[in-house]
């Protein structure tokens, strides 16, 4: 399992909050030095934007998309007569981890060609938002979610890696591979959903004490190990029910529950409906 799979497995735990969204036009004299406290996306509409990060210079052209994370300090100007771009500031969290994206090299410039469809949806949603149309804020949030999902997909498939170098942060956030320490745990849970899984055995796989493992896992992922296991089992249960190939008793056995009653109780607690009434 790749570490990015956590966003798919825990998609119900992902929260995106838009803080601001607007459009700006800057003349050739424009010069901006910033480091934002949230995430920021720019969609370049006209002109070129020159961005300097840690003494390295990058050029974003019309059609490109720029992603800044809170750990990136930059200087921006335009090399053309003027530049115009749409920006959107947002928070992205997984569980209670509000900086989960910082653990991947996502900050940088994406060429418009590799994100064409997702950018088009976002720009269409922005036009509705600008006109204050009905449900426009919901459209904007949905299109931003699709845009971020595409960036994560491109990153996971090695089609994109951000080149902006973050400023020095805490060792945890400076280490882009700290999730790798619990990747074997992700693999183990995926391959053993058919049985009861204890936190103690996961801690042993990670090479940590049980107490430290619980703390490390929650800080790394934003959810507890127990919640993670439950989420994956409920995801699998949902898929098995939708297939209509197995009885509730069979699904309970396939997911490591001692009996159908225990499974039904856990399922109802999670989905607010018993498995017998989940699929019509």
C-alpha cells in the first residue's frame, strides 16, 4: 500500500474548508513576499508569474496551476506587462491532522495540460461563485476537492512532484517519509481484515511500544489505529453488501467478527442503519 492510499481509505475523514477565493490582476511593478498559514492555489489566467522559493526561481504561465503549502515562503512578481490569476485559500485536514498534506512534496507548479479537466471544472465553479449563483459555494468546494484529488493522484503516479522547498520546520514535518514507518501497518491491516486485529500486534509490526505507537499513529494520520481499522472494515463491509453475493453471516466471518450480531452492531453504529437494510 502507498501512503497516499490513506486519503482514499479515509475519504470520509477528509475535511476541506475554503477561507477565501477571488481574482487579482497585478501590473509589472508587483512584488509580493509571503508565507501563508493555510494552503493556497493560483490558477494563472493571463501573463506569467515568477516565483522564487529558497533562492530557486520558477515560472508559471497562463493555464498553469500553482499550489502553495503553509511551509513555503515565496517571493512573486510578473515578467510580463501584467498578470491575472484566481486564488483560493483553504484548509485541508484528515481527522484532526490539519497539516497532513505537508508530508508530501506537493507544493509547486502544475502545467495546465496535466490537470486540464479538473482546472476547467474549478474555473466554471468560480464563475458561478463570482455571480453568487445558487449552491455556488458548494460547487466551488466540490471542484476544489476534485482538483486536490487529481494533484494527489498525479503525485502518487509519479507524474508530478512539487519543486518548492519548504522552510525549516519541526523535524516531523521536515521529514516527508515519516508515514513510511507505519506503511507495514497499513499493509497488514489491508491483508488481515478477515480476522480480529489488536493494537499490540500492530505496534510490534511498527517496532514501537503500544503506547508510543498509538500516539505516533494518531499524530501521523489524524485518526487512532482503532478508528482506522474500523473504517477499513466498514468500507469492505459496504462493498460486500453492495455486491449482493454474501449473507450477513458470511460477511461477518470475512471481516473477523465472532458472530453476525457483533458485526451488525458495529455496522449500525457506523452507518446508522443495520446491514440488513443497507442495500435495497
